DNA sequence: GGCGTACCTTACTCCCGCGTAACCTTACGT
DNA sequence: ACGTAAGGTTACGCGGGAGTAAGGTACGCC
C-alpha cells in the first residue's frame, strides 16, 4: 500500500509535494474516475490547498496524464526487471506474469487508473494507446523468440493474435485481483500460467505446468 | 403522396419512444461515459426534449441502469441461443464464442456501456457484479460438464480460475473488436478459440483447432 | 536585520448541466 | 364536437466544481 501519510504542518520542498499530490491524485482518480474526482478532494488528501495543485501540476487533465505516465513507467520497469535475463519461453512467461501481478497487487490504485480509468477516455485515449502498444510490442518480441527456437507457426498475424489474447487475459485477471483484497498475486499468476500455457483441453484433463526450477 | 411513415407524425406511442431514448442513451453513454454524458445530448439524439426523458425513464442514474439491463439481457440471450443444444465441450465453446463476438460486433455501443462504462462505477457496481456472476455461473456449468465427461481435474477451484481467465480473455478481445471497426467477429472468435483450447505451448508449434463439423 | 523567494492560504468568479414548473397541442372516445 | 389525457415544449432555479486573484508566512542569504 502506498502511504499517503505525512501531512505535517511543515513546509515541504516541491519535489516531495509533487509526489504526495500524485499519490493523492492516483488514489482519488482510482476511486472515483476522472470526471467524478474533484480537485478539492485531491488537494485535501495531499494535505494541501487547491491552488498548490494548479501551481505544481497544472489542470485536471494534465494531472491525470501525469498520474498515467508515472504508473505506466513503474509497471513496465517492474515487469522488465522480473523477466530479466531468464531463458526458455515458459520460464520467461512465468517470471513476467509474477512480476506483473506482483506490481498490481502492490499498486492496486495505480493499476486501476492505468487500466480502468483511462481506457477509451477521450482526452487520454492516445496516451493510453501508445503505452499499450509498448507492452504489446515487448510481449510480441518475447513470443517471436520462443517461436524461432521451436518451429514455424502460422506467421506474424498468429503471434499478434496470441499476444492480444495473452495481454487481455492478464489485464482481466489483474482487474479481478484488484477487486479481491484478500487474493494473492503469486497464486493468480500461477493460475493464469496454467491456463495460458496448457490451454483448456489439457487443463480440463487435470494437467499442470511446473517450473523447471521448482 | 402519403409516405409509408409520414414525416409530420411527431407523436409516437410511449413504448416506442422509450426504446428510441434507450438507443440514444446507449450511444451517448458509450461515447462519453456516465459522467460526461449529458441528458440534453441524449434527448437531442432521441429526437425529443429533455423533460420527456425524465417523464419516461427517470433520472440519469435510472436511465443508465435501464440501458445496462437491456443490453445485458440481449447479450445473454444471444450467447445462450448460440450454444443451444450443441454437444461436446469444444463445439460448445466454439459456438458460445461465435455467439458472443457476433453480438459484440453487432452492438458495439451496447457492449461498451455494459463493460467499459459500468465496471466498478460506484452507483452501478452491484448491478454489474450480479450480471457478471450470471455469466461466470453459466460458463462454469458448461466447463463442469466437460470435465465430468473426460476425467477429474483439480477441483472446483481450478474450474473457477479457468472460468475467470476465459471470461476475462473474451471480454478483452471484445474490447479489441470494438476498437477496430474493420475487424471480423468470426475471425476474432476463431483466434480466441485456438488460444484458449490449445494453449500457448501447442500454439507456438503451429497447431490449430478444427471444428469436427468442418 | 532586512529582503527576496519559495511555499501556502482564503475567498472568490463563472460556467455547466441536472432536474422541474408551467404551459401548449394533437388524438381519440363518446 | 368537445373534454381529457397522453405526448410534447420552453425556460429557468440552483448546486457544485474548475480555475484564479490577491494576499499571507517561513526560510535562506547577504
């Protein structure tokens, strides 16, 4: 849980205040959505008065975009770090999923803003789309490598389809994770891993995927 | 001279007007979202003045809920009809997916309201949740039957996980379909079918699932 | 100790959009 | 042929929230 704690009556340097404001904004945007969120509430939760928000971070739209960018960067870095230099397509997928769900579990509000609150929302559609393309590209690249090491599939179009299905499934499970406070990121990752890697046919027969390292 | 539908016929029976209003509301809510949508625009698109909307369908919240219910009912009926009395787990899944994506392709605005615009939105969260539970229950039931006919899996928890992953993947692909005006529902269904049924492992090797019916 | 600057506030203006009051007009039964 | 209700309208009250002006207060630096 990101803390929105301090609220000391002390004066605070700009860089710190900006982060506090972004924390507050992410929390409020996640709970209310862009339109229903009010600058007054964001300011109050940040422990500051409204004009300060305008002074540091600009209008409501600019503030939302700033939230979007910060959370997207954090998430991408978390996933990339998790995949690291692992070799083998299944291990790569497994580590990527773990990193992703671990991030979502630790930054539920961030994920909510990133996904639910900005998707298709008109002033932010292009911003969101470009971020999503980055993700799709990365996953696509990993899948291409996996294919190259095994055998020929149906072409680049098939890989793109798999990528979209995979990313979509992960996003949806993340949404499920956010709505269930008691759920475990690791377990969620394992469930999706089984489903994605084996497919329904094998899964219905009771098969399970196992990490070579475990 | 008298046309089939006289243009001067301004007066329209209540039941018809209500459907026109709901059509307009779905379209506007889909484009703008709940907060940003205005009753004035909905009324204008419905070809009527604002007080009529209040007279027939109540407040903005009540209007949105009415849209939600209408579209949800339509979608469930489409999918159930598509699955019909088909036998065999893979054919059931295939028909269900075809019915679902066919509905989404034909009612893009309806799906947008149903999914993007109401998810987690506070006044409508419970409504949305109960509708989703109906879907999950139905899919779960189908999967259980498939398992019973083949062999024992890991228990009800495993089925629930597969169900959530499957429903989530379908929802996400539907979202993708909505954003790509030129895309084909049938093709989308086939792509998801391959991914879901075979799993990434088989898919990366170039395998494809084929309907037994040809 | 004074002075500039960065930090921070109270107290507005103004617009926009929900919901309504009060009023018109066409269709239809009798 | 006329009363009544269903269908329809214009015009406004009013609350809430984005954005701003004008003015404090502490901190660092000479």
